[in-house]
C-alpha cells in the first residue's frame, strides 16, 4: 500500500517502544554490596538475540537512525530486561536494580530528549522510596513511570498502601504506565496452548483487574488529574468492558463512585495498540482521545520499519483530525505537555535496512505485510 501525501507529512509518535538494555548493565553498575545478586543474562548476544537484534535497542545514536527509517518523530520508552527487576524477590534488591535502570534511561534520553520520552521504573513496596525516585526521575527529564500491571495479591491497587503515591504522581504530573507482563511476582507457567491463550486474553484480564481496582475504588475520583496508561493490551476490548463496568456499577447499591466508570476512563486512562482492526473500527465512536498507536520497536513483534503500511490499513478511514490524535496528538498531551515534536528528517536510502530484513524475515512489519498477518501483543 502506497503512503498518501498526508501520511508522508504527518508526525507519528510511538506510545509504546522498548529498550534492549545492555545484558551486563546490572553486573557492572549495581552497588558492590549487591553485585553478587545482580540480574545476569549470559545467553543474550548483541545482534543475535530476540530484542537485541538492532543496535538502536541500546545505542541512542543508532536508534535515531532507525526512528528516521520508520518516520517516527518520538517514542515512549518502556523496559525489556529491566522488567525482571520486579521479580528478584527482595524489595531492597529490586530498588537498587531499578535505580541502575533509571540512571541508564536518563543518560539515554539526554541524547535526544525531544525524541526519547523515557519512563522511570518504580518499585512500589516502599511508597516513600517510590516517591523519592519519582521526584528524582522527573527532575532528570523522564516523562512518567512504569509500574506493575499485576500488583501483589495482598496489595491490590484499591489498597490504601498507594494513596500517597497517587497524590505524588498527580502533583508531579507524571503519568503512570502499566505494560503487559509487568508483574510483582512470576506468573503461572503455561504450556504452548495456554501461553497462546494468555496472549489472547490474559493480558486483557490483567489490565481489566488493575483498572477495575483503580477506577472502582475511587482513585480517579480522588485524583482527577492523575493519568494511567495500559500498554500493549490492544483497545478493541475496552468499549465492551466499560459498558459492563457501567452496568454493574449502576446496579450496585454501595458504589463509591458519583460517576459511571466509563467517565473516569475517558477522562484519565489511555491504552496503546500496535495493530488492532476491531479497535480501529470502533474509533469512530469510542476512544478517539484515549487510544494510542505504537510500533513496539525493537521487539521482533514490532511493525518497524514499515509502520505506515499498517497505520494506513487500520486508520485510513479516520478523518485527518482523528487520525492525528491517535498517532500523535494524545500521546503528546499525556507525555509531553501537548507539545508535538518537529517531524523527523526522513531516510530515503533504505538499502542497509532492506538488506538486513532479508536475513531477519520474522522481524517487524515486513513479514506481516507479506503474509497478511495482523500484529499481535505477545509477551
């Protein structure tokens, strides 16, 4: 599909892209007293493994080149290996791992702060420490914070445990993002079929549960300027879920909410998608101001370097105004104070990338375009 003139001129921002952190990041940078318990990834070889196939995963200068190839003017940056820090099983060890990650992310984003909208990781076991780290990362230029999508069973997001943290995030104007597989403890072990089902529905259930506790317990009523993002969950499920949430809340006699849950969602919650035909179809009636497009670079499930092809397929029916909200305007409001970055200078010579793709046929949008397959949120 050939890109339209509109498509070649528009600013596109990925609301969910990732890092491919150096595998030895924590071995080298943890405080000496913790280094013997550092996360280690000895099997990961740069340029050879999964999320580390492109140098742009860990090198900001190379990443700018890959952004230009795909016509992406900015991106919101989530962890990849860093998410393992939430699973180390010791709150203090978790915090020091996360601080190392945040230091690295801060340095990475300083290369091009108008293009790289990094998120801090936070450990929420100790709320005082979480607030201190949130303040530090805000001062250093990060744009929000990545937190658990699946909090501990004993500390659901409806718990008073988080109350001061919600208040701090609101006062600092730091949106809180919850990505699939961001868990406080290891998830259940799945065989091949159940793993597939977890990708189909488990991520959505995780998002429904987290948002259900946040909205249903009145967090968004108490903090009307606090914003949440659920990432890589897709969006087609959201209108039906909100319909059910409104219905059963209205039937309850003891709901603490003066408004329907859907009003809080549309006021303060956002969700990212890669390629979601159903969600895109529903956009004329739902989610124009809440659904955020993303390309998921540099994960193999990404749609780089031909994102425009799938954007055209999914969003070509929208008006330019509504399409602009989904691919640029809303994410700029959430993470950049409404400021839209300058268009990135496009790359006209793609020889290196096209040659590379010939030997990486399962990577990115090209394989989906050739096979007609849809991008999916798998993790």
